[in-house]
């Protein structure tokens, strides 16, 4: 059958994502870029246009992270660089700070319980 090493883990808890920074939400630019894009996609259209949180729907960026998160997400989305190379240097760490408060949403996306369009 399957060796334990062959079985890919599919479900993550909010605590696992938050506490395993080096593995689940790594400092790698690719992971930060993808998380920013997913959170940005959860924003409503009027929130995207205004870079503000207007709805209390617990999706996308929060009031405290919306301006910075939207800023970094737009940089990633508008970059001509290949995926994983859109953020670099201190930009990765700064952008990562806007992703970490949303580990619960990212866990739900990873587990398939929150759909991103």
C-alpha cells in the first residue's frame, strides 16, 4: 500500500500554519506571493478598488492589513517577473507580515473549505 512518507498531508490547522513558519508559511517568495494573491482574490470588488475593508465577511484582508496587503498583492499581480521572483529581499519579509494574520483563511483554502475564485 502506502508508506507513511508517501502520503501527502492534506489538512492543516490554523495553529500549524501559524507555528510552522519555516514549513507551511515559509519565507520563500513563492509562498508569500501565492498567499497575497489568494487573500486579494477574497476581497470584494469594491474593497479591491478602494484598498479598504467595507464588509464584515471575514474574507480577505482585515482592516489592519488591507492597505499593505493590497499594496503588496498588486505589486505581485502587476509584476512581469516569473512566479517566485516577484518579491525579493526585504520585500518578501514585509509582505509576509500582511499574510501571517490570515493563517486561518489560508488553512481553509488549503483544506478546500474556502473557495477562491
